[in-house]
């Protein structure tokens, strides 16, 4: 069955229901009291990993045991390596990239674990140490930076002209861009994920999508829909007007600010079409697994092929193609939440509309202020070890604009590049769900076969980088504890408190993070001792190839 976001079934993994915090049971602690106690504990504890003892975010004891071994630190670093043995005592590290593991179904966690294990502990070691693909040892094993052929960080500024377009003469002097082994494979598995999403949804949900579409105007209402009938529905023209206005404004920006935006009008319409096509299949994956495959790679790839050498245009195309789809899924999810909580539809629409305007304005203002007030912001090589302004997500975003927009996929993943073999991942990704589907048809009594979700499995490490190994291992461990062991052996506790605990942990971390920023962060007040100097894995970013010289690293 296709649940939740699109057609009205319940996934069973949403922590926000209309009865969670409002029931009465005098025999056990109420959910409200449990929420407050857990929030206070989360709030108090985050002062340690968030300020007093940041090393708790990634306790990489292998690095401590082997302080002079590059290979050991590559294996043991939770932030810059494969994270073997690394653990965290920081809830923000557990939930920051994959969201709370307490609200993900266990079969989804298993798919993520299998994909993560295959990529991190099989594909990466074989490619890096075993085969040495693409000169892998010349570069860090885990890095989102771009490199020259001699293992040095690529000077991006030198290959950009005054129009923010590629300078081919300077590019020829520095040579082709090289990626770390992990970064290159991340893109390969990203190709496979997009292809697998389309084939998986077509095979496993195609018939149901068609039947539900045909029955959408004459199907029977469920109890939630009947209860919502007492409210006025949202007129369809509200959505149509909003769509027309936003596209018109976007087209105006593309034509009036043509030199700044770089994106032609036809590219905007093409991006909107991509978002429209992919919203349904990706919504289904999100509804069934609580994991959302991204369109960022495919939108960058397409625009890089048809309009290379213009990074700003590539970024804008990605925003309209990928972020529009992502916001649509979030919009549907929020509406479904309101549907179950019996919130008037018009109120939900207005709140989302006003909230989007306020959030967009504030985000832009804060980003502008930070860029103009924080010295060396987002330049991790110039910032101190424990600086909160390294911007790992923005670093990946920037490097992607260089790979796909400035240099273009043809010079990296195409006929002129060294990573052209990565395109085979499209084929493997599309074929994978076909194999699973055939096994399901051959062995229909094996209920575990349809639980193999290749879009989730192949896209398990889609958030890496900027996510790191310690984020994934901790997410998998915590998710397994709560959604397998506690669910199986303490089910009543799980039903009563699991989602409340998730919300309380998130809220506690958020409140303490805000408090720390306005009390000590804004004044640059810091504590300096061993526990504030990161995870102590400085050698994890070193290359291991002979003759490669990098500051702070041993020479082989």
C-alpha cells in the first residue's frame, strides 16, 4: 500500500498525533511530563558536546590509540574517515542529517545499514587500498574538497573569470579536477539512486498509482476525510495563482537579471518540469521509508551538460528543480499532519504561505549578516579546530557548483573526464529493482523480499559528505535499539513514549544551541582544553601515496 503523504494511509512513524500529549493515565507518567523531563535532560546535556566538551561529538578512540598512523586514523576517524569504533554522545550528531532514528521504520534502518556497510566498509576500502582507483591514495580517503593531480587543494579562484565563468587557459594550467575516492563513489551511487527510484516505484507501485488515480474522484472517504468535511476546503485557484505568480517572478528574474542569474528562461521551465515529474515517485519513497532521495545530482548533471561553464546558472537550476520537489514533499507531509490533527485546510495554507515568506526573508538576512561579519567563514583551512563556522554542507554545495556548473560534467564524468565509468551506475541502479521485483514474483511467500528498497539502500550515503561516518553509525545503532529491541520487548513503552522522546531530544538540543550562541558564541568566548580540540584525528586527511607532500602529513 502507498501510505501517508499522497493517498491517506498512515505510516505509523509520525510523532505528532492529536492524542500524544493530551491523554490521561494516572497509572503511568503522562506523556506531557515525560516530554518535559526528557527535554530538560537533553537541554542540560547538550551544554557538554555543544560547548564544554565537543570531543564527545565523535569519540574516535582508534585515533587516540594510534596517534602517528595515517591508516589507523583513516579507519578510526568518525569525522574524516571510515569511523570504525567511533561513537557519539551528542544527539545532534545522531539526528542532524538523517533526522531522528526514532521515527524511521526498522526495515528502512536495515536498508540504510546494508547500503552504508557495502559502500563504506567494502566499496571504499577495495577502491582505495585494494585497487587504488583514480590515484585514490594521492588524496584523503574522505573529503569533499577538490584536488589537483598531485594531491594539492585545487585553486578554484584561478579558473573563474570576472563573469563567473570558466577560464579554460587557467584550467589547462592546473589540470583536471580530482576527487577523493569517497566523493567520487558518492556521485556514482547518487546516479544509481535516481535510476532505482524510477524503476522501483514503477514496478512496485505503478499499478496502485494508476488505480488510485482512477478512483480518486469516486472512492469512499476514510474517517479522517469525513471529519474534515466540516471545514471549508482550499479553492484550487489559490494553488494555481500561487504557481503562476512564482513562475512569473522567477521568469522576470531570469530575464531582468540575466547576467547575474545566468539561467535562461527555458531552463527555468525545464527545472519546473523535472520537479513535477519526480515529486510523485520520491514522495512515495518518503512516505514508505522516511528517507527522501535527492534530485540534486541529476539536476546538476543535466544542466551541466546542456549549459556548461556557468556555475550560478547550475545552482539556480538545482534550486528550482531539486528544492522545489523537496519543498513539495515537505508541504504534502505538513498537510497530511494537519489532516490527521483536524486543522482547517485554509488555516494550514495561510500558515505555510506566511511562514515561507517570513522564513525565506529571515534566512536570507541572517546568511548575509554572517557572510559579512564572520572572518574566514566556511574556509575550514583558515578557521580554528573547534570553529562552528566551517559550513560542511555549504562546502559540498560550492564544490558541486564547480564540478557540474563551472567545469561541467563532460570534463569530469564525460568523454573528457577521468570518472566516465561512474555513468554505469545509472544502468546498475535501474536494473537493481527489476531483479528484486522478479525475485518477489518468483517467491511471493517471502515477505522480506519487497522490503528490499534499493532507492534507500543505494542512496544510504547520499548525505555523505557533509554527513560523516559517526553520524551514520550512531543513527543506525540508536534506531535499532528503539525500533527493534524496545519495539519488540517493551512495545507498550515504545507506543507511549518513543515519539515523544524524539521530539523532546530535538527540542532540548535546539533550545540549548540557541542559548549557547547568544550567550557565548556571539562573543567568541571559548573554553580551551583537550576536550575542545575536535576528535584528535589530524592525520585522517593525509594521503598515503608515495611522493605526495601535504603540510602536516608524513611523506612516504
